[in-house]
């Protein structure tokens, strides 16, 4: 039986998500806690990692608003790291 996590993340999706975020394999490794070698082996389809490894990779992308759908990736809005200016803040004077 194939797990849900393995059916929603393919090697191509993983590479595309890294490219979208401009992440190296090292950056994904740091964000997910998965070794660079494991990420390389997954992306090159040398072998399929364990469910918990796929889940860790998915969580790393999820934090940045990337969701994996069948045959693609969906981007969801994420909170900005710096607060946005309020409308007309410059125009307000005491």
C-alpha cells in the first residue's frame, strides 16, 4: 500500500519547489532536517525515502506556502516577514 505522502510528492515536484524558492539541496536539507544525499537520491529517483522523510520535506515547503497537488504545486499566501505599511500612513499628520 502506498502512503499518502509518497503519492503527493514526486522527485520532479521536489526539484520544481526548490527552484521556485531558489533553494539549493543544502537549503532544503537545513529546512527539513533531511540529508543532502537523501534529497539527491530522491530527486534523481535512485530510491524512494521513508514516509517520515517525505513528510519532513513536505513540511519544509509547506511553511513557505507550497502545497503539492497531483501533477503540480500550488502556492498559498504566507505571512510577510516584515509588517506591511498601513494605507495612507504617510499622509497622516498630527
